[in-house]
C-alpha cells in the first residue's frame, strides 16, 4: 500500500524544528536509482511525495548531476547516510557536483522551508553533458528516440503538458494530430527517409500553458557567440507562440524572448520549413542554455516543430604570427607559424582577409617583394576570427646580400 505515514509528519516536524527549515532532512525513504552516466538521465520515481528521500547508487566523484522534481520543489543532497553531510541544496532543477563516489541521498521538498505534500511527483536525476565549447555545433535529432533522449545529449524537457516530444516517423507520415504539424522533418525533407524532429504535443494542456525544450550548455568564455539558427514548422489553426529564451548554466532564465513568433505560419503539413536566424553575440564570456518555449493555443491543432538547430561562434583571434627568418634573399623559403590557432590558420597578404596565400601552421612561402606583410586568421567550421596577427618579411635581390661589397677591378 502506498504510504500511510502522513499523520506522522506533524509529530516529526515538532522534533525537527528549525533544523528542518535549514537544509532539509526527510524521515521517509521511497524510490531509488543508479546514477546515470554523462549525457543520460534516469527516473527516480513516478510518485515521490515531497516528504521523502531517495538513495542514488554509484555516484561518481567529480561528475555534474541535475536533480529535478515536477511542479517545482526544493532539493537537498546528502552523502554518507540519509542524514549525512549536506553536499548541496537549492530549488528544482538543482545541479551539484559529486565530491566523492558512492551512495547519495536526495531529499524532495516543496520549498526552502522544507514544506511537505502527500501527492505524487515525478523525480529524475540526469548527468548533463559537458558544456559545448567547439563550434559550429549542430543538432538534427537523427539519434533521438521518443523514450530516451532528444539527440546529441544535454537536452532536457519538462514532462508537463504541453510537452516537447520526438517524432521519428517522418517518412511521409507523422506522429502529430491531424491537421497540424509537418509531414516530413527538415533534414530529409521529401526524400522518403525516416527523418526525425521534435514537436510540441498540444493534445492536452490548457490555453496559454507552455513546454520548454532546453539545450545543452554552451561555453562562450573562450569563443565569441555569433548566431543561433534553426528550422521551424508551424501548421495548425490554433497554433500558439514560440519564444526563444536564454538561461544560465543552472537553468534560470536570464533573458526572455530574444526571438518569438505567433500563430500559424504554414498552410499545410507538406509546406517547406522556415529558417530562423537569431543574434546571440550579447552572451560572450558566459555559459548559457537556449530554451525553446512553446505555448499552447486554444486547441490540439498547435503542434509546432523544430529541426536542424545550429549554434555558431566567431573563433578567437590568433595571438601571434612568426616567420623563420625576417630578412631573406628574394624567393627563398620562409616558414610562417601562428600561435592561438584553434582551427585552421589562413594566411593573407595586403590585409586581414585580403589575398589568400594559403592555409597551414606552418605554411612555407617564397616572398619576392622587397617587403611583404603576412596576416593570419583563425578559421573554425567556416567562421573566421574578427582579427588577424601579422608578421613582415623583407627581401634582398637574389645574388646580393647585406654582407657583399662590389669592388672595381
């Protein structure tokens, strides 16, 4: 029988007093799980009360985890025992880094005052993928499955309604309701392949309710963010709004609606998808998540879809350019090298981005002009750094060196 201990809570709360309102320690155990590996998640329980704790086995030291409880809530993480040392605590979803390996105990509560409630909540634990720091980054959802994940790892979505779901039956068919949603994904549009996209399922939920699809964390501390690009499909008579919000790495919204669109944009399930391009350059030096907030309209014909998401960044500038010799005979080989290259070194003359000489680090050139300045840019995934480093090489006409003296016979 499911939990008949509710009357005991009042009695125990008299003993817990102020201690219970600092960092929570619940008296009852329910649910358990083995800690997920990086990039994956597990459901701890589909019916945890916010007066319980759950043991989590096989926690790995140094790993980042995220505990979450539906409908908000407060989380306290302890190690050693159910009443052991507090590792971390905060509002749901709450991230913590394991300080040791072994079994941890997650306490589920309503709020920071350790409030309790005897109603079912779904609790989950995930191990977010490391922040993305290599760009351009793309997601086509082809590896996604309806029951496990949303693609390359690090995506998350609430289980509330409406909710984002994976549709991997896009070979001219669809999992959407009738009269809404696309017939094909964008990646394999109309080619008969089993394409995959994500869509907001609006068959349930109230008007104005929303679901979030949150991206992995992007690390722009050493790269200059450039653009978010994605393809969307919005066919359905009661289509709601789609907003793009920015979250910090912990999942708190720091900027709402940097891009939005409202209402039906496509007139049929077979209509071509539309691409959106959003400037994200304002988030240089930060770690962020991108949150797609889909809002339900008045009925079930509001299944908006997303596919082929791309995040680009402008690579950092090279830090220095060097030459194996600064003064040479005209036509002699010189090796050019650059520091601070994170992708491909592209070398130019006349100006930064001027006449392309070649690519490589090092690059061998044979200057013939009296003076040649070589500029090097850092190119990653087709995106070039904003600035260049440079080095100047001078030449002496062939057959004459600075040490030679011409004397008449």
